[in-house]
C-alpha cells in the first residue's frame, strides 16, 4: 500500500492511496483519524481513480 498526503489543513486531510483489492478504505480513514485523535467522520468524498483489469 502507498499513502500520499496531498493537502493538510486544520480540519481536512486529503490523501491518495494506492492499494490492492480487498483494502477497506473507510477503515483506513478511521485508523488515521484515531491515530491523529480526530473524529472518524473524516472519510468523505471517496473517489476511485483507477481500476486494474483482471
């Protein structure tokens, strides 16, 4: 997994994740929120930018 921070402001963090299938992005957001001691409702505006062909 690759996690790249794009933008960080007081109440918002924007990041890009390159991950394999089966990765739960919402859970990742909750884990990040817990690590920085913020509410877990930080995960909104999800956008899938690429899908790998099988």
